[in-house]
């Protein structure tokens, strides 16, 4: 079975830009293996709680493990001359690393960390951009993107603009090819949304979900199941495996009017993978990858998954 290291060497052989992205992914994989080791240790409980009085730039409470994962990733990237800067959801501003670096790495170091003490899968999401494009670039500029999942298996989905590749961490500390041709089915009977926010939804979201819930006797004439983990990487992995649609829309709550997920650290890398796997990812109207972030921590609504179902949702938009 081939491993990630061999695949990266193959990809990097004839393209300097891709070689820089491969070096960054190799460093991220090493950091992810270390993060996975910390999470699975019995004494990791000391790292689960919120750091007293600590919040990231978006005002979210930071877990101690958020901070540790961020530090581990920054250290790993600092050792890679190809990385010009590190952008982190956990840090207010860009972290400059190497003046002559060719790529910028953006990351959510520990997605889903609010679930860490409930033994739900969490992960690391990353985006790799050309340094020549500056800090704020549309997602279409990404050279590579992916995410690690720390769950029953420690896994990686990654794309360099071609097919999405899947790897699993082995006992030898290496990520091995899972032999999976990653493709999101165009149709689905599963949706993922936090239904507890129903009273805050806009009419298009409320109408779409109501029609899904109406089942075979409703206008969709399909029986849908709802799935919601509340961890983007966990819900995303399921959709890559068997299809589905994920919705984290804007709503009427204060601070959610423009969406809640971060464009640079979450929506862009996920959308890059989704499109590479044959799915679609939109903010409700436009493709996520066409959006230009106005700020480093810009938020955005996110709807992604099976292409035909995303198109169906879009028809509910005013």
C-alpha cells in the first residue's frame, strides 16, 4: 500500500509550486500525527477544558487543546522554507515565517473542539495558497486543501486540484492510501443542519427543510434522514463517503447574519475538496470558491454536498 510521503514525492517532481505545497502538506501530516497522539492519551483530559479567560479573534472560547494544536502546526510549518506565512483561526493576524516562501498555509487547527470532551471526532482543516497572491485570495487560487479527522481512525482527505485522495494513519506513524476513489454522489436522502435554530432561519432554509421533512407525501416525494454531528470534519467525512447536504446558513441571531463559518479556514478548503469530488459548495447563491474574503476572519454561510441536492436548495432562494 502506498503512503502519503511517496505520493507527495511523485506530485512534487516537476512543478515548483506543487512541490512547495507538498512540503507544507508533509509538515501538516507530521503535526496531525502528533495531535492525534495527544488526543488519544489517557492524560489528555488536562487539555480538554476551556483556557481561563481565553478566546480567539472571533470571540469563541478556546480549549487548551486548540492552543496546543495551533502551536504544533506553527512549529511544523516554521521548519519548512517554502511556507511564507501561517494564517490561523486561533491567531489575530498572519504569522510571517519565511520571506522567500512560495506558499501561505491557512488552518483551523482543531475544528469541532467544543466536542472534544464528548469523544466526538474533531479535526484539522487546511488551505494552501500561492504567496504571490497575498493574504486575502479567492478559494479558486488554492494549490491544495484538505482536512484530517481524529476519530476512530486518524484520516486525511487532500486534493492538489485533481482527484481527492484519502489516507489513514497507521501504527508506523505514516499516512497510508485507503484505496478509495473519493466521489460525492450527486443525489442524496440525507441532510445535516442544526434544527435547534429553526426559529431563526430565513424563509428559504425553513421552506427547504420543511419540504424535506414532509417525506414521500410532500413536494419532494422523498423520505429524508437528518444527520448532525456538529463537527464540520465529521459531517463532511460522512458526505464524502455516502453523499448528503450540509447546511450552516446565515440566520437572524446576532453574529450569524453573515454566516458563522470562516471563509479562509473552513469554507474555502472544504469547498475545494467538494468540487474536486464532484459536489458543489455555495454560500446560498454563489460558489464559495469565487468569494474574495474581506478580512482574514471573514464569516460566510456554507451549503455543500451532493451536487443535485445543492442545486435543489438553491431553487428555494428568493
